[in-house]
C-alpha cells in the first residue's frame, strides 16, 4: 500500500516536472507581431473574403473587387473582361479552394471558375454551360475520390473530375442563404449556412436532414449559423454564431465555448478554425482568438480554454487592429494568415516576433517627433527587464505586451537632467548614471525612492557592475568603484574608492571582469587589465597584440576570449598569450559597431546596417537583421542586454527592439530554403516585332517577347534569340528583401553567379547548343535551396542545319570532283602533247 502511494506521488511529481520542462511554451501577446497586406501593397480591395495557398506557394486572396495572387514580392490582380471568355466571370470572389491535385477553384457571384496555370486564365462553369441554378457560388470542397463539391445559395452540386460534368446532389435549403461550409465524410455530408444552421446529407440517397431535428445519426446542433468544421483528435469542432461547439465522434456535445468563456459581451460569431501546431486559431466577428495547446487538451465540460484575444487593446503590441476575421490559414512556410473584412490581410510568423519593435515616447503624445532614446537595460532577480530613457529615466518592459511603463519619481527632477545607463546590483538596488551624478534607488511597490547620490553635478554616461561593486568614470576625477554591499547596509556613510591609475592611459571604462579578479578597461584603442589582488595595472594590450580598434565587449567560451571591436569585427583572443588567434571577415561598408552582447556560442552586435549574429568558433555570420526589420530604430552605443531567458533587447532613438529566442538555432541545425520558382523568359530584340514597320530599328531592338515559364521544364529558341533573361524568385518568403540568389548557365558559367537580392539573370550572344539554367535561393539563417532547373535549347541557324551541311558537303564533293576532273583532263592533255612531241622527234630523226 505504501509503495503504491509512493509510486503514485512519484508519477505526479514527474508529470508536474514534465509540464514545467515542456518545450512547448504558451504564446504571449508580445510574441505575436503581424505584417499587413493592403491596397498600398497592390491588393485590389481590402474586403478579403477568403485565402488559400496553391502547390507552388502562391497566396490567393478573394476580395469583393477581384482575385489576387501574392508572390511574397508583389500582387497580381485578376478581373473579369467582356471580351475575354477565359477571364473571371465576376469580380466579386466569394470563396477559394485548392484540391488534392493542386488545382485552384474560384467561387464567384457569376459561377464557378477553374484556374488554368499554363495559360494563366480560367475555365468557367455557369448557367450557360451547366445545370447551375443560381450562379453565386459560396462554398467549395472535394470528395474523397477527387470530385468537386460546391454550393450556391440553395443547392449542392458535384463536378466529376474525369468528365467535368456537373450534377445536382440535392436542394439543401428551401430559402436562399450563404452556404459557408461543406464537409464530406463516410456516408454523409455536412452543410452549414449563415442563416439556417446545419444540415446532414445522406450520401446513399441524398436525403437532407436538419440537425435541429431528429436525424439518423442522433446529432443535435441547434444554431443559426455554421461557418466552419474541423476534426481535431477525432472530435468535431464547429464554428457557429454562438461560439465553438465540440462534438465527439458519436455527435454528443463535449463542450460549448460561448461568449462567457472568451470574456465577450453579447454574441460571439466565429467564422474560421485553423490548427497551428498545438494551438487552435479562431477567426470571429470579435477579432482573432488563439487557444493555446487546445489540440492536446482533453475536451470535456471541465475544459477551460487558455486563450489570447487580439483586438484593439493589443494593436500596439501585435499590429493587428480590431477587425472581423473571416479566415485564418497557415501556409507551408509557417506564416499564419488572417483575412479581414475591410482591412486587408495580415500575416504572422514566429520569426516576426523575434524582431519586435516597441516604440517608446516621451509622453502620451505618440508622434514621430516625440520618441524617447534608450541607452541601457538591466534585469532584476525576478526576471523583470528595466531600461533607462535619456529623457524619462527608469522604465519597466511588460513581458505580456512589450509596452514600457515609466515611474513618477523622475517627474520631480529637472528636465535638463539626462539619464544614460542603468545597473541592478545583487541587493536589488538600482544604479543610474546621469548628467548630474550617480543615483541609487530603492524599488518600492509601484515606484522608486532615491537613497543616495554620488558625484553630484558630474556627467556620468557609463557604469559597469561586478559581483560586489559598481565601476564608473567621473568626468573630472578618474576611475572609481562603489561597494554595493556597503551602500545597502548604510546608504549615507559609504564613499567611492578611486583607483590609483595613471591618466596617461586616457579615458578608461570598465567592460569586463575575469575569473582572476581582474577588471578590463577600454582606453581608446587599448585594453588596460587591472588586478584587484595587486591593485595595479598588469597588462596593456594594443596593436602589438592585434587590437587596432576600440573594444566594446568581451565574451568568454571554452575556445578563448572573443572581443567585439568597433571597426575590426569579432576577434578570437588567446587566453595565455593575449594575442589575436582569428578574425571575423566583416563587410567594412556596414560602418561602426555600436553595441554587442553574447549568448552561448553566438555574439550579437549592431552597426549601421542592422543587427548581426556571429557563430562561434567559426566566426561566420549566421544571421542578419536589416534596418527595415528594425523599423529604422537607430541603435545606440552600449544599449543592449541578453536576459536570463535568452531574449536580447537593443535600445535606439525610437524605442527598443526585442529579439526573441524563437529565432535562434545552431549553425549545424539550420533549415534548408525552399526551392525558388521561375517566372518569365524574356527574349530581347526578337524578330517577332520586326513587322512593326512604323517603329525605328532602335525601338525594335529594345522590344522583348515574354513567356511564362513557371510550369515549364524546358524552352526552345531560334538561332537569333541569343539575348535573353530569366526571372525567378522564392515564392512567399518570410522576409522577401533578405533572400539572396545565385545562378549559372551550363557551358557558359563555370562557377555560381551571386545575384544578392536581384531576381533576374541576363545572357547575351549565346551560341546554339543545349544549356541548363540553374538557380538557388537562400533565406537568412538557412542553407541554400535545391536548384530549380530549366533546359534551354538554342537551335542552329538554317545555314548550319544538318540538311544544309549535307548540301554543303555535296557541293564540296561536286566541286572537288570537278577540280579532280579538270586536273585529270589537264594531265591527259599534257601527256598527249608530250606523246605528240615524241612522235615528231622520231619522225625528224628517221628522216
């Protein structure tokens, strides 16, 4: 009995520890950051009614004013035309569906359309060529055998894949409504509308059953609207006008998640369900909801959802406004898309959250001329992160929202005082470097209390914390340290200690403390090592040791010391000889390095080009974050911290940038970039345009003929089409402007041609023959992609064709035969003359 009890307790402890150590952490609001896609980016309308991803990776968006295809770089629009029978039948696109064969189906207000990628147009099904009764197609899905099911406002239809014939399955509703979802399973088909609830259709006889009434399956769903259905762990999740209903496989209701569960007053009308990892994302009339770990939870009446609600209150942190979320979808790159009514589309990726910009203002006036500059960070023992604002003093960063809260105590100080650095000691006291001395604060419940001021009136802009002391340089009295324990015990009696160091070294700032009780000071382009044991300078490191630039930070690993310098990048330093062993190859066009920190085997630093991560010990740059992704926040000198939970904060003149641990992986674990696709093949100076006699020769020469090669594996050219270009790109990358490309043309390029972010390769005067064009892409922090190949055949000119060569050979043979014959005739004539001369000689001799 005792052993059973002990074993049970042991299991409970293991389960508890497992929950604590689980790698799947709940997503917080501060982790969610959305990027917008609207008319400014080329979208035809902001009322996005549906969106899907096709087999190539394109994102298709249905709007009330046309169909849109997003490549990650630009948007291509599709609209109806009165003169083109293969255009869209209507510009009002209601629904989209990609079947298991990769074909895109479009439901419009004037019929059903099938996208034909080879010709970039559409095949239309409407009243004129089928049995469709009302042409407003509102929902599309696929049967298990590959046929297409679709609905108008009353009827359910089936389009057979092999014969492309449309037949009516049944009339689902007596009155017209918007049918929002069709879900087929063994023996039955679910149909939901926005007005008349849910129906089940018997696949055997096409009989329709109202789920508000008795039906053969014993399922009861009494709702006004059913918008979406997902099967999760064998349970049916229904998105309805009353919230979420979860049914088991027998149709019994396990749990109803209503407005009370989500903290909403009034009806909560849910439109869309999407599974993203272990989370369920819900699009609704009330905004976007995220149910954390709902996929792995047991659903019963005691289930309490752990959820986030994204609306107007979270807009500053997430970038997602208060909106009606029509559809939520995850694409192959891990981006979660949200289609909104009247506000365009929004997309979220975990990588977006890793580089989150949080603006910080000097007051409640949130304008571009009122930003607050951040100069330092510090972390308390409870994991809270504080910052120092030049204008407002100490602020605390909310881990939930990312917003910064400032404290009232600094409102009492003169506006002329500026704040430059912050540290928190082991006793919990806050040390602040200011333009009027060094301030020491005690943290109260909701504010701070000043307990001591050192060097009153002196300008102090840098402080450094060791285990027992705060180190600083006073503008007029050299290098000092203050014993933090003495200040904690007796704030008023302690005085700073001045180091007896020669001023010949120049201005010295403490930047590192090693395990030999030595403090390393930066002094211009030198490092001064001061021993606390002997109370004197023990080493001076300069250009003779390989240091040629100002050192901002020192990081220690098993492989040695790593110095981050202002102009020379990251240096590997030998502990024993204190000389440079290895050096980073850095782009000198990136300007000065301004701040640096380190986490395990990586060094992170900022410069004028952005933020960079350098892998140790390889010293290879493994990640780069450009200024555009940092929201052009000009990062300040020394304004950086790496927290205990491996989150990095950089401070700048517009606020702060948070780099989350979600983005970071080792150099050996990097993912492979997806394969890029080909777009267009352009031929320059094509003879196809020479019939335009009204154009000058120069104008004709500038013309190019273009051909879509996205779905082609080869292309054949005429002999005179020797000048051409190939455009390409990675479809829907997470960060389009950071993708780099390389290409080569066999028999022309021996090595890869690196094109950076340029997405076109151009070739001139290519001779006839067989070639293979090859292109690869690389996203930041990932490996090069597999190649996308295109076989190119440049035909011989007519005068070099095999028939022409045979003709040339025959001519040559005839000519050669003629020469030989002429030679033979000439030789015969010469012989005849010679014989005649001999006979004449004989005749004369005989006479």
